[in-house]
C-alpha cells in the first residue's frame, strides 16, 4: 500500500481535476442507484394501477437518467485518463531528470535496457493503475455502501442473504493479488532483460555479423522472450479463472434472491417491484464487483512497477552538489591535485596520493600503462566522480564547493569514445553552445581540420549523421568532437587521446591548430603520440595509480626510468617514422 499511495501522491498537484473526476463518479453512482428505483415504481405504481400517464413519465425519467449517467460517465473516463496521463508525464520526466543528474558511477553499473524499460513499460503500468484501478476503486466503495444501504432498507433479511457471497469475493481478490504480484514482477523484469539484449544487439550489430553470431544472439533473445511468454500465460490463467468465478458468485447471489425473495413476495412481505428493484441493485453492484479481479490485476502490476521506478528515483548520486555551492566564473585555470586518492566501488585504489599542479597556459601530458589511472584523472577534474581522499582545486577553490554546471562550463572535454547524436553536423558541433552563430561554428570546424570535409558534402553542415555517428569515419567523428569542444572556448581543455584516429597528415594540421588554441589555457592530455609529448610542459608518468616520474620529454629520457621503457617500446617507432 505504501508504494501505491506514493504513486497516487503524484496526482496531488492535479487535485482540481481529481475532484472533478470524483464528482463525476459520485453523480454517476447516484444515477445508477436511481434506475432500479424507477423500475420498481413502474411495476408497483404504473403497472399495478394501470396508470398510463405515470408509465410515460417514468419512461422519460429513465431516459433522462440514462443520458445524464452517460454524460457523467464520459466525464469520469476522460478526466481519469487526463489525470493518469499527467501522472505518467511527470513520472517519465522525473525519471529522465534523475538519470541526467546521476554520476558516472551509477551509469557504470546500470543497464541501458533496464532504465528504458522503467521509463516506458513500468510507467505505463502505473498509468493504468491511476486511470482504471484507483478511481474505480473509489467508485466501487461508493456504489457498494450506497447499494448496501438501499438493500437493507428494502428488506434486511434478503440483504443479509445476498451479501453472503461477498466475503468469498474479497478473499478471492486478496488471493489473486498475492499470486499475481510476483508473476508480474518477473514479467516486467524479463521485459527489461529483453530491452537490454535488444539494445546491446542493435548497438553491436557489426560485431555480431563480423563473428557470424546471429544464431547465438537469437538464442540469447529467445530465453527471456520465452520466460515472458510462460509467465504471461500463468498470469492469464489466474485471471481467466478469476473472472468466471466472480460471475458465478454473483449468479449464485441472484439465484438466492429469486428463491428467498419470491417466497417473501408470495407471503406478502415484499412487493414484486421491490424484488425486481432488489435484483436490479444487485446487478448494478455486479459490474464493479466483477471489476475487482481486473483492478486487482492492474494493482498487482503497478506495485512491482512502482518498486522498479522508485529504485531509480531513490538512488543517490555519488557526486552531490553542496547546498552552499557557488558559481564558478572567470577562472584563470590554475589546477591542483593535492594528495588525491580515488577508488571505484570501495575497491583497491585506482589513484594513490597524486600531487601535481597545472598552471594557465601549460600542457600536462599523462602517460602510463593501461589501467594506470590516466582517464581517472581526466574524469575527476569535471567531477564525473568524486575523490576518495585529498582535494582538487581551481584557482585555489575546492571544486566540491562550486556548482556542477558552472564547473563543467569552464572545462572542454574530448573523450576517447566519441559520441555523436543523430542530428546534423551543425547541431553536433554546436551541442554545448546551441545559440552559437554559424561563423563561430565554422571557425571551430576549421581549427579542428574538418571544415574541408564538411563543405565537400552535398548538404554541408546540414548533413545528418547516423546513430552514434556511424556514417562517419573514426577520424571524422574525432575532429567533430574536437570542434564541439573548441566552440565552447573553455579555459581548461581535457583531451583524452583525441588524435588517435586521424592520419599523419591530418594530425600535423590538427597539432598546429591545437598548439594555437591551447595557448593561455590549462590543458590535460592523455597522449600516445610522441609529437604531443614533446610539446608538453610537463609529463606525468603513472604506474599502478601513482605518479612515478615527472618532467619534460628530454629530461625523462635522460633519467632512463619507466618513461624510457615506454619510449623504447611505443614511441621510438614514431620518431623513426
């Protein structure tokens, strides 16, 4: 119930619409109560007394009641759907906003398909609950108590007899709910698993085809699909048995009324009209009682859906903004790491006691083996992760004391794994500065050595790139990513092996452009090219998360240490070439 109540809490701000929906429910229930009473009057007054005028008036009244009941029913259904759609809209936006604010640590562990399923399938299950189950549950309560009151007033003995089947209905509803809840939880989990497999398969379709693993991928998809099929049939089996059982219980109640009520009419303690009205009220109650099974099913789906949604909404970001954080503006770019230690998931430290300073205008190159901590240093500067110990400062200010948005606006990043959106080349370059003029976009493209390629395309800057930029080569994607960063004109640049996918001729031009653009900026570059290392003011050599050597290229070579080993194994062939 706590989950369902929390889900319904999202409808609080739409209380006027909820109140109108509730009013339509009450009026619809009241008019439903009037119909059997009118039929009773027709039999006991119009037919028994042969009053033709009364029959005409009663028939017109019955038509009017039906019309008004239909109007209020329309209002209830439309307003209920409006309310549920607004709740679903808010939930989807809240989930999306929450995911946008999560740190890298969260997305390192979360599966994309699972998150997509929670924002779509699970939210839809909640919407159905708000529209069809929660409101109609109120309708059922109102109708039940109103009908019970009227039936007791008619004939309390007959009412008690007819109510004998209701405990069975309630017991069956609870039993079905307990059985369906774990089934629907598994179904929704396996649907999410299907999303994970599908998303990974479509993203890696070239790898699948390259290794001829289509059959294995089909089998991987078929396993959760079969489980969804089997579990859905199991849920359907429970539901299919539940609905006829409800109908049987109501039919049994009708049979009891006809038997016992008929004896009361014969004995003169009940009129024929009252017996017909009594049965009519019971049939009026039949519709919502039959819907108990339907509503239980929807609630059984909404509870695990709510659980999965709240797992996302309640997840705390590892990187939190201080409530007293200030805006970071007009920095010079003096960057310091002070005894920084960092570990992922409380495991062994990835960085240990890292100390260095990068002054404005300096280029700091990071070199080391795979897993030595180079990318970790780059990710700590914009607070994609937070340090475990020590601190990082910009112009003497701890980066944890400033807002995340203002911090990241001061930093331009070109990541190793370049991501382009399914949009035009212009939109991709201007992603961080949407209102940038065309001249500025072209200047950034020229600096990134991609202008000539763009102009050679039939549609130029209006050319659409495929999903994740698949229609472009690796070097073209990297140069667009560099242009995207340069357009921001940030005081701090982070280049994560940003020239690894370009040819030698393009790299020459790109290095010349970067040399001009890095002047006056603090630049951190993860480098595997000798040309970049020679330009660096300081090279930090990392090994097992520690800085083992510092200095420029020639000084480190002269020391004959670990950097010399890297040079001999990886860099000397470039120099010879």
